[in-house]
C-alpha cells in the first residue's frame, strides 16, 4: 500500500521502506523522446511534487499566442533551443510558486550549462538546491522511432503513437474526436537536428552534474514501469 505523508519539512515514501527525503528537488536529463515527461508525471504522482516542464509552458504560450510564445515559435518549429533569457525567466517565476516549496521535478530544463548556472543561482537565493540530476539514456535509433511516430490531438493535446499507443480510429483522438497530427518538431529532419543540438549543447550537463556528485544514470529502454523503478532506486 502506498502511503505518502509530510513529516515537518520532509516527505516520507513508505514504498521506499520509510526513506525520508528532504525537499525532493529533481532534474530529469536526456535527449528528446527518452521519456522524461512520462517519468516526471509518475514521480509527481508518487511524491506529490509538481512537474515543471518548459515544453508544456512554452506550448501553452504558443496556443495563447503570447509575446513569449510567438518569440519561441520559430525556434521550436526548427528544432532549435529557445533562447536562455526566455526560458530562465519563466522557470524562475514557476519555482517561486507555492506548490514548489516542498520539491519539484524539472523536465526539459536546464538544457545548457549557462541555464544550469542560472538555476543554481536562483535556487541559492531561495535557500534550495538540486539533490538529484537523473540522466535517462536511450540510443539515437530508438529515439527516432519513438518520436517520428508521435501524433498529437489538435483539440485537447492528447498524445498517441502509431505503433506503441495508436488511437482506436486512425487520425482521430479517442478522448475528444479531435484531429491527430504530426507536430513539426516530431518530423525526422527536425528530430535529427534536435538530437545534434542535444549532443552539442545539452550533453555537457552530464559532466556538470557529475562534478557536483548528484548525477544519477538510468537506462531508458524497456517497460515504463521498469524505468520508473530504476529511477526510484537511485533516489533511495
């Protein structure tokens, strides 16, 4: 039976044999399509701390056509990284919200060492720090297969996959009957570009957090539940 309870400023997870975790501040690293979003949602449900996803925040800005969303659109459509000054600002505001006070899961941020340094400064000013930087490892061939098969509902944003999680009716969302489409950033050319950018700009974060002795390496292939167990194991 799962029991999660607050003990003063601590979180106790009975599934982890009574392990007490102080301010569970986590970063999830890994290339596009490695499963960061899925694992972040499972961690949120397990530990009752929010997922902070730059992708979700930016897509919401795009949908509402805010100034930030329009500025970010050209970068996202071509598979390039959104400029640091845009991303850092929205993350800083998000971490100051009340639901992040007992911990958070950063999904998609930081993506560069510059962002990581800015995050460290922000957290230090808040009296916080990152306890775990979890890197999910998946090879390029599998990533391409995962990402090019993704389909998104235009109406509700539900995600499907033509092989792993197809809709009941091709091209139609099961939840709202909206049209399913392939996002520009899920096309093969864009994905290849994103993976190259990851290797050039984001992979150095592995060394950055390794030097801080908070890097946790996790294999991201296999069943989702097994990957989640590996992540929980490194948090013990």
